[in-house]
C-alpha cells in the first residue's frame, strides 16, 4: 500500500506544478488506520509547505500516523519550523519518501533527522515517472541549470512552416489551447528573434482564472524588439529578459531597461548565434528552474545542439507540407538523441513527448 499512498502524494504535487514560486511542488498524504486524515501540497508561491498543510488538516490525529511525501522534507539547520521538525513534533510514527531532495542544503538531512528522532523512515525505490516529475529539481541542483524543454508544432511530415513562411497555424485550435496548459508548468518561455519578428507573440498563459506571471525570454542579437510589440505591452504583469551580443550599445537598450526589461550580453559563436550555454547559466543564476523553448528551427537546433535539452514536446497535425516546407530539425537529426516517451491525442492532432536518452542513464545511476 505504500506505493499507492505515495502516488496519491505525487498527484497532490501535480496539482500545483508551475505555481509554487522558487520552491518545488510537493504533495503529502497522512494516513491512520488506513484512512486519510491529512492532505496537502505546496501552497501558491511556495509557502506553507505540503507537510505543514497536511499536518494542519490532521491536527492531533497525526500522532501515530504514517506520512507519505513526494519529496524529502526540508531540514535547514537554522529553521526550527522546518518540515522535518514539525513532523517530529506532531508524533507521526512513520514517513515514506518518494525521492531525495538534491538541494545540497537539504540532501539527506531530513531523512537522517527523522531516523535520529525515532521516526520510522522509508525511501521507496525511485519510480521513473516520479523521477521525471522531480527532474527540474534534480537538474537545477545537480546539473546546475534549468530543465529545458523544446516545443515545436509540426506537420505530419515534421515541417514547421512553408519555406516562404506563409503558414502561421499548422496545428489545431485545441492543440494551441493545450500549449497554454503546458506553459503554465514553466518558469519561463523562450523564443528566438525570428519567432517574435514573424508572429509578435505575447508569450503569456491565457487560461481563465490563471494569475501567475511568467518570465518571457528573448534571444535577439540586435535588440530589434519594436516599441509597440505585445511583449512590451504585457510587461506590467510578465517580466521580460533579453539576451543579446556583447558590446552592443544603443538607445533601444536604454529605453528597454528604463521600461524594466532585463538585458544580458553574452558571447556569440562563429555562426553569429548567441552562446546557449551562457544563456542557460544566467537563467540558472536567476533561479529559473525550467524553461519552455518555443522558438523556430534555428532556436530549437541551438538548444538541441547545446546538449542541455531534456524534453521535446512536438505537436503534430495531420497536414502534409511536402518538399516546400522547412524541416523542424534543420539538416541535423537531433531527434536521435531522444526516445518517444508518451503520446497524447488532441482530436485530429497529437502531442509527442520525447525524453533525452541521458535522462534514462541518470535515472539508472540513482536506482
């Protein structure tokens, strides 16, 4: 039954993905006499934590109960109100943990503190799906970078547009609506120069009732963003970060900074494109945990070639564009680095979820 209750805890965590600020989404279930007495997940913007919310629901009944947590409880040395200490004080008899927290400030501390305090503590064998759920936490703390997902919309023959750029919408309205649900799970959305020049996107999450602000990231070597662009019109509620080439000085730069845009200069490569690894390092420094790359073929290829792309979300229509189309992966077959993990039917379209083969290797080392 431990795995069943732990999956219930992961379900609770899944309800708040993308809405927990700088803290990871965590779920918690408290069970006593085979009855659920406490349910919790990380609160909006990160606090209170899942364990605290579940303990509050359970009240005094937590004494002698079993707690299931999707991620190791926090245990900072200078925080008497850490989740680990609250668990010990509550009298919880047993704690089952889904995955260790790879934050070096916490790693194994909560696990060891619970055992030292006399709480029966169990770390279940790591399930692959649960590892994927917490992968951004692993990437952020161990790989020292955000989780990177490249999203593409393609025809059935993997073309993203006609060569003259005449096709704006390849996928269906339902597929485009689903993209907003995906966006809501990320800290940042990133596009390249060609995408914003052609489409003038706002890069916001358009879901009724959704209020979270999301970072928009733009790669633009020439700072060509127009003053009347949607990215600037929506700046009040959604921050904008622009990466451009070094030693670029212009009145446009001064204007954008005065409006609250953050501009970072990074080195360029021999092909004239921005250095993606430098971009990723800065995003990590800004405490951005996961990034959805929505750029076109050039931007997608840049991230795929950087070796830092973890997932691909490919929305496919049934349309065939043929030889006149621009292939989603350019001349390189970057897709070989990935394995198809799942497919979601969206009526006449489908979403393919691909996983970098390196993630499987990481998982095997952890288990």
